[in-house]
């Protein structure tokens, strides 16, 4: 390579775990060295590049993405670096500069990030508050992002465990009349939480977490009497929690813990017109510092494009047929 055609570039990496990011004996640099002709030298948090100008820009982007992958997954392997390089060279960046601050979690399936304005508000609310309520229709990412926030915190060592709870309220069926033991009866109500976790944590690792009770998925009633320290606690389908259950859940929170409560107040299944704890808590806690309410609408739907139209149709039907 002609030395006269080479350009030098220096930049700093904003990362506390630079040794872990580079890997043992700098093994995570090898995919970069194999794919580019640029000279790469790292001293502490300083990176020095010497090569073709267009390669230097690409390599800096890859370093930034390596940091965010590590921060959101808790690890970085040479094969992850190779994937980042492939995506970057194909013009399929894992993240753009505008999206960097909206990343929640990196998984083998890709990046989980806040995509809509309300989801970005949700992300910021979680970062700044210990208790956050996410209220809105199905498909807006309330639960999925909540689980991603929790998994990210666990992987980064910010908490020691995750507890996910749901009220076991069923429409027209009593658990006592369903076949099987308790676990078989309750699993259908907790399945959406398992599904979200399986998208974010490899199966064997998730099974180990559950066996060690690092991750717990329980009916809301089983939260009574507990104090949860160093934990990320999520209450899903909270519109089906009674007022007393809501108070019980919120008072389980111990030191260094966060709670996210998600629900859709248009889908209340409580019997005998019982008051929903989610409806009531909006007024009770609205002025408490450290508690934040985020409201989603059909514009935040991130499922199949028809879901938004279905929600809209039901809203119009309800307005036409209301008293």
C-alpha cells in the first residue's frame, strides 16, 4: 500500500470495559484486521488507525457498534464482531447515530430499540424513574420492551434478578376447573412473558436462570409477603389487578429495584365490576416523584400493519354503539 495514499485517524472510545470489549489477547480485533488493510492500534481507550480514508470511517462506526453490543448484551465475541462488520459493509447498520440512544438490548436476532416517539419516552422514563406505568392498546411494545429493559439490566449487572408477574384472571374459566397441576394450569397465562424472554435469552441460559430463580415468572397472588431487592419487577396485564393487588405489588419493591407496570384499561376482565387497580392508581400516584406514566396509542402499534386498523375499527364501533 502506498504510504502517500494513507490517512491517519485517532478517536477515543467511551467505554469502561475496554479490555472485555477487545477480548482476551485482543481477539475481537482479529475480524477487523482480517477484513481491512488498515493498521489498528489500541492504547487504553485511544484508537489509532492508518489506512484508506473510507475504511477509517467504517472502522470507527464498527468500534462504536461493538461498544453498544457489549453494553446491551454483557458480552462480545469475535463472531459478533464479524456480524457487525457484515451488516456495516452491506449498508445494514445495527444502529444509526440517531438510534444509538434508543437501543434497549442487543440479541442474536438483532437489536431491540424504541421505535416510536412514545416508546422513546418510555425508554427515557425507565432510565430516570424507579416505577413506570405503560398504558395502551395491544401491540404497542409495552410488555416486550419492559422485558428487554429488565434483561438488559440483568446482563449489565445492575440488578440480580428479574421477577415477572401477571394476574391469573381468565374470561369465563376458573383455574380450578382446568386440567393438570398448578404449573400446567397457570402456564397459559404466563406464556407471553416466556415468549418474550426466549427472544432475548438463549434457551439453555434462560432455563438455568429459571432453575436458579434469577428469573421468576409468577402469578401476581404469589407476590404477597415478599420484599424484592436488587430486582427488576414487571407486572403485565395490570388492568386485571384489583386495587388491593396493585398496592400489594407496588409495596414489594426493595432497595436498588425498579418496577414496570403495563396494561390496557380498555381490556379489563375483572369479575363483578371490580375496580381495576391500574385505573385507580393513575390518580393516586400521578404526582409522586420517581413514578412516571407513559400512554401509548394505536400509532405506536409495531405488530402486523392490520393490528392498527383493527384497533381503529373497534374504537369506531364502540363510539357508534355506546349509549
